C-alpha cells in the first residue's frame, strides 16, 4: 500500500535542501536517510533521501542528485509516497495510519450518525478528520482526545463528543433548507422537492 508521507515545500539555501510538510507520525522511519520514495507527479521520482535535519522546527531534506537551489525549487509541491505493508501497525496503540481511518463511520456517543471520514488533513497544530455528511456537505473534526472519544477499527467507527456548534450549526442549516424546500413543494405541485434528507442517515463504507 502506498501512503503520502510528506509534501515538499520551498527550497532552503543554495545546496539543494528543501523544507517538507510532514504527513506521517513516524518521520524518523519514513523520511530517514536512504529512504526511497515514489512521487506525485511520478515524473520527478523516485527520490532517495540523502540527508535530513531539523531547522527552526521544520524538517529539511536533501535528495540524491539534487545539488542546487534551482533543482530543489523544481520539486516544490511534490508529494512523497512510501510503500507500507497494509498489515503494519504503528508502534503506539493510540496512533493510526491514515488508511486505517479513511471510510470509518463517525457517530456521536449516543449513536447519532455524523458521516464518513473521507480524508485526514495534517496541519502543523493538529490533525483533522474531513467528514462527508449524509447530505453531501463536509465538516472538519479535530482529531484530539477531547473530541474523538474512541476509534473502533473492529466496528469501523469513530465515536466523537463534539462541543456545541461543531456539527450542530451545519445540521440546523440543512434542516432549515429542507423545510423551506418542502414549503415550496407544497405551493408548487409540480415541484419534486429537495432530494436530500436533513435527518441522520447511515453512510455505508465504500469497498
């Protein structure tokens, strides 16, 4: 299985180093010297990491064959992709690879369906679940202990305890929109009315 582990940022200095946006909890394993990584776009790879160091809180990498700022800048925005055994699990039992979380159903503690995780956004301050709701809209849920109470891989679900406003406002807006659509439908017999339901609904996982 191939997983995105970093995105190349700006060139640093004049000797071929680049900044990278780390997208893995194990950079010392995935982004260490000697690691060979596929790329997106594929035309610029594969890339072999020659050296790595931390500077001002940012990881800097130099790749074999990249010797100057021009060559480094040409790699900007390239995604770095590692081959990972699908059966491999993180060393920490409270950590998860992105592929373990994608497609999990998100529910509240009382069992209310929220949606399905479609993407994990790795920000400098925290990770976010991008959750597709039954009506097709998206909501961002911080992947922090205070909000994500449980990850149950066996049941393929993430249980959340969202603070007021995190998901409620969006649900209220959807309900108001559907109610308005229903009123319009009653005034106009030929109208088909809204296609989506604002109420909780199951979100089946894609195979």
